[in-house]
C-alpha cells in the first residue's frame, strides 16, 4: 500500500449517480472516471459500474510529462476526479472484465497504464497527479519536465497557486530546499545520460541547464563523490552486450 492516497478507475456500464466532492453527479454509459479514493472510499463494482483500485505509485510510474503539460496547469482548478469518453470502448471494457483474473502483477500494471493513457491529454491530469505528493515531489516532477529550463522558484510557486514563502516553509518542514531539489534533478539526469548515451560532457552539461562545464563537473562530483568521467567508468559494467 502506498503512503499516499489511492486511486480508482471507474467504468460506467449503465447510467448512474455518484456522490463525488459532496455533489451528486450523473454519469453515462462508457464514461471512464479517474477518482481520488481518499475522498470516495465506498466505490465498488456493481451492475452499473466496474472499479479498479490501485496505488498512486502506479500513477507516478506511468506518468511522463513534458514542460507543455506544466505550462497548461496555470490557473486550473484542482479536481478530485476526471471523466473521459474513450474512443475504443470494446478494448476498455475487456480490460475491466479481465482485470481480476490477471494473475501476474506486471500485466495488471500494464493494464492500469493503458487505462491511464486515456487521461493524458486532459488539462486536469497533471494537477490531479501533483495533488497527491509532497512539495519536494511536486517540484521535482515539474523540473523533470524540462531539466534544461532555467527554473525559478517564483515560476513554480505561481503554477502551484502558492506564494514563495509558503513553498519555502513547506520545503523547510521536509528538510530540503528548491536549490537542492533542482541540483538533484539535474545531476541525476546527467548520470543517466552518461550511462545510456554517447554524448560528451559539454552536451550533457548544457542539457542539464548548466552554462559552465566546470561548474557542472564540480556539482556532479560533490553529489556523487566521483567526476562524470569516473562515474561513467565505474558503471561501465552495466553496458548490455
């Protein structure tokens, strides 16, 4: 079980009314709903709907956002559920019907990822995703949408509809800071590039948002205890033959 709130995917088979966010809302056949389970824990499969409950960790593993998704969230009202009308209802229905009989966990995870793909183009999906996590996690997720971008705390705080002082206080409670999170995201991305690409240090440094290669090397070395070159050599055994 995740330490965060769980989610539910609900497939509506017959017209029904659900109590969501303190309101009774009508749903229609073939609606697919993504719901925060912490507020709606009584959702169960019956004649009118089918439910799949899952850890929000699965949502995190699935979700790969771009900076375009980050830009879209500004000024959006946060919701505790999202509803879509899938185009290939037959496939969706089959996934729900067969989900409980899937014995292997990786197959169930793949099924959840498939269903979540219906929501990716929804403007509310990114803020829905962010709403589950700690401030550190929120900021890291936003930074990772474009590591090269020259992120400023003001920009991120504004998108989260918070003032800078509030963000700083929450980060302080989590025993971290914006600069620390930014550095972690950049050097971790750099480490990954060192292992999976043939890019040189200059290119990787620039892709991680550093204008000075020497400063990048110093920062990377301070974080990992190894220079980028030493790090790549140490992990060369991970190459696939």
